[in-house]
C-alpha cells in the first residue's frame, strides 16, 4: 500500500437480528394483509350464504 491509498474503513458491527429490517414487516403491509383476509372471508361467507339459500 502506498501512502496515497486509503485503507478500507472498518465495518460497524451488525445489529441484533431483532433490530434489523429483514425480520419486520412494514406496518402498512400487515394492516393491508389483515384487511384482505377479513374482506376475503366476508366475501366467501356471502357466497356460501347465496349457495345455501339458493340450494333450498
């Protein structure tokens, strides 16, 4: 290494796995997923009701 080259900077230690963004879902995604699940089940229940009433 010559005197004009810059040594690589030392890396900062990694945070705990609980603190990294890879382990957490964004809050908006969780809310949207919950809403889709609820809406999907309500729609499926409505279709079931239609077929149950129509089958009698």
